[in-house]
C-alpha cells in the first residue's frame, strides 16, 4: 500500500499567505515562503501553492514568489493560478515547481490538459476542481457542480463527468476541493471524495474542511482519497504535521515519518 500524503496548501494573494472560509473573508496570515519552508522542515510530503486571484483578475501567476518558495523546499511542489498555456506551464516548471495545477483554465479550454500532459507528462498535470453541492438535475446528475474563478462562476458542469473526462485527457491527479467545506474545519466532504475516487483511476487529493487529525483519518481511510490537503489547522498552529502523522499512523494509516 502506498503511503498517504499530507499536503499543506498555501493560498497566496498579493504575495501574502491568506485564508478564508468558503472562499470568502480572506485574512493575511503571513509570508508564504517562510511558511512553506517551515512545513518542509516539519514533514510535509508536498506543498501546494495557489495564486488565488490570478484567474479572476486575468493576470499571470506571481512567478517570483514561486521561485522563492522552490529555493527553500526539497519536496514536490505543485503550483496553480491563472496558468492558461503550455508556455506558462513551462515557466512555472522552470521556476522550480514539479507539478502544474489547472482549474479555471481547464474548464475554459480542456485541451490544455492534454497539451500539458503531452509536453511534460501526465504526472505533472493536476486537475484542480472547486465543487459545490447543488440539487440533482438532468444537467448535474451527481449533485455536485464545478465552479471556477475562485468560487465565483458556476459552470453547469457535473463534477463526476468532468473528473472522468479530464482523466481521459491526461490529468495525472485530481485535487478535489469542496467549497461547502472549505475553511470550516468541520471535516471533508466524504461523499464527494468517495464519489470521485471510486470512479477514476488516478490519485485524488481531498481538499476543504480539515479541522482535526480525525477528519484526515476519515477521508484517507477506506481509500476515499490518496492524500489530504490541509491549511487552517496548521496555519493557525492548532496541530503540527508531526502530530497529524503520528495520529494517522496510530490509526493504521501508512504515512511517511519524514522529519
């Protein structure tokens, strides 16, 4: 059995680390470069970096911040936010990232997934999905809808159908974020994660809602997810990555004790 991964998420706005609840009320909580370095030292398996307003503002990602983070950490580093072309992917990879996350751009131009996979390999291309629970309908049979531009624009796309389509296009991994659970610290959307992970053959990273190590155990147990994205619970010093991993190991979840 492969080890489950614990992945801190850095939401960056105007060059600063920020955190909100359900994509609203973001507050400044520090320097993303120093925070990434501390997470690396304390046993993170990967780091995810999102420039959270790049897509909605129609601008390029803050490449200097990406470079500064990459110089400080020596674990896999995934970067997303406003990346729309293969050339932009190349710039981010050359800045030190190992993976590119595409979300809004993929919805607007699905071929960017296959183009990126052809250029750099599927292992480099992460499909970011921001998903909202909605009434079941003919258009949204799963009851989960894809939303883009930082939770601002509903797309009328069924989340399960979208995940399967993007796997076929060459995405190597899915980072699945529940907008309803995001920042609440009340637990992951287990039904959503089970739905997607049981219907694709690529790794799924659960995102949105982690508040306690028990929440992480729940989403990693029974193969609901291959990895867990965390933010608030470590950003605000409620738990350390070491404490989280020791708890998971004690509950029978295989994790890397890499500190």
